């Protein structure tokens, strides 16, 4: 089976989000925004996994589109955490760049699948 780039990247992104969440809870004592970040950031990979097991191209596309929306939401929470000084500009840039990369890959997948239909 060939390597699935978005599967690999979304899992690595989820791991990074979990680590950021742990840091926010343990060191910054921030519980509300970080929980939102954790939910949206880890659901990207979960939706990718579901899309891989999709029963049809339509099912696959539906789950990939959800993953894309979750990635966009994750970027929102990252911006909010940065602007409220819970994460540094450096932390933001690192995680935002990863989220942006995942978004771009997902957008290309969506366009490719829609053009096939």
C-alpha cells in the first residue's frame, strides 16, 4: 500500500495539537479555548481516516470536506490563542504553518475529486 500523505500529515498534526493542548492546560491553566483547539485539531485526522473507509466517492468527499472545515476552525482557535497571549508568535507560526499545509492538501483533494465527478 502506498503512503498516504494527508493521512500521515493529519496524524502528525493531531499529535502536535495534543502536545500544545497539554502545555496550555498544564502551564497556562487555559481550559476553554484549548479544548476547542483539541477537538477541531484532532478531528481533522479522524475525518481523514473515515474518508479512507468511505463507501463511495461521495462519502469520501463529504468526510474530506469536513476535515477541511475542521482545519479552518483550528486556524481560528490558533489565531485567538495567539492574540490573547496564550501562545507565542513562534508557537503560532509553527502550528499555523502545519495547519495551512494540511488545508492546502485537503483543498487540492477536494478540487480533484469534484473535477472527477
